[in-house]
C-alpha cells in the first residue's frame, strides 16, 4: 500500500499528514506516508483542492481533513 498526502504545506495539509501518520501507526501498518508538495505532481492527480489523500494512486478525498476515525476507515478500505 502506498499512501500520499497532497498539499503545499498549508495548515490543513500539515494536519492531514500528521493525522495520516497517526492513523497508520494506530492501525499498525508498515506503510510509509509520503508528503507530495510539488504543485505539478498534485495537478497530475486531477484535483483542484488540497489537502488530498491518495492510496495506491487513487484519490480518496480532497479539500478537507476528516476525523481520525474516518481516516482510519478510509485507509482500511484502501
């Protein structure tokens, strides 16, 4: 599983990155969370709002920061 957090470094982007790392740790997954801040890479995913979460190349959501429990559910579903 490959998890990427797309964001330019704004507060919400940093919040989602930290929350995603916490969710991965809580779920005891051996997965690295990658921060993607290059605008060209972000645009290549076809999103218009950040932050966004991508799992295995599939955009799961964009433009908000879910609760930790919701984020865990999204990650579990892959």
